[in-house]
C-alpha cells in the first residue's frame, strides 16, 4: 500500500484549504492509499536562517518532519494563495525539511488549493511546483483548484457544479496520484536537489 503524507499550508482554525485537504484525504484512502495527515502548525520551526542552523543545528521538529517525509512516497499538499504565491508557513517547512542534504529521491506530489479569487489558488500551485521540482519532487499534472464561485456552489456557469461534483473530481485526482506514485516508472525518480542557504 502506498503511503502519502498530507499537509496544508494554512494554519487558520477555519481554513478552507484544510477542509479541502480533509476531503481529498478521504478520496486518496478510497483509492487505496495509506494517508498520514499532519498540521504544520503542530511543528515548532524557527524561520530558516543559516547562521541559526550553524549554531543550533536542525530543530527537533524539523527532524520529525524529515522522518515523516522519508517514510512516505507521496505528498498531498493543499496550498492557500497569499499575494499570488504559497504561504510562508509552507515555504519554511520545506526549507527545513531539505536541510542539510535535500529531499529523498523518488517523491511524487499532488497539489490542491482553494482561494477567494477567480482561479482558486492556481498561482500558489505554480509557484509551489517550481520549488518542489527544484527539490527533485515530481508534481503530477492533474491538480484541483476551488475558486470562490464554486465554493458557493454555482460553478460560475449555467451548469451547476456544486460540492458533490467537486468531491468526485478530488477523488479522481487522488486516484491518479496513487496510481502515479505506485508506478515503477523510473522517469519519475529525480536526482536530489539541495537547498542552498542564502
């Protein structure tokens, strides 16, 4: 059984992205995956700083995150959109998870997002994909973005696309993610990318 680590870039108590992730986790489990959901807010991580790392080393909670990453082949990430990009919480976690030797090879990620904007967080997905690719993670092309009009259930078109249809699409994407992650195709196994301190 494939193991997937599920996380959201939001720490809000009533986060829409967290709710979206919770539904996507159900879809991935229905598709046959073993999913471990985590909340990044449960991990005490200082803002990444090379001088801090040189003096104190990698924080204990960063080591916990790295162990979780090592124990899962797939990543399921819900990414809110902040000023056209993904969140500082998520970026900081990725930076610490890559220290000091980069990401383990062979990781595959599926991205989902929700946003009040018209595009549903697509810009955050694009910027996140750049960083994940740099880290050697293969991001599957199938993604899911939930804009405000579909959160209301009207779909922004004469044909209503309410929550039930959105839930089905999420489950389909996660089925594709599970199938991609379990593939033995070596094309998806990249060289580890290392984060260079700035």
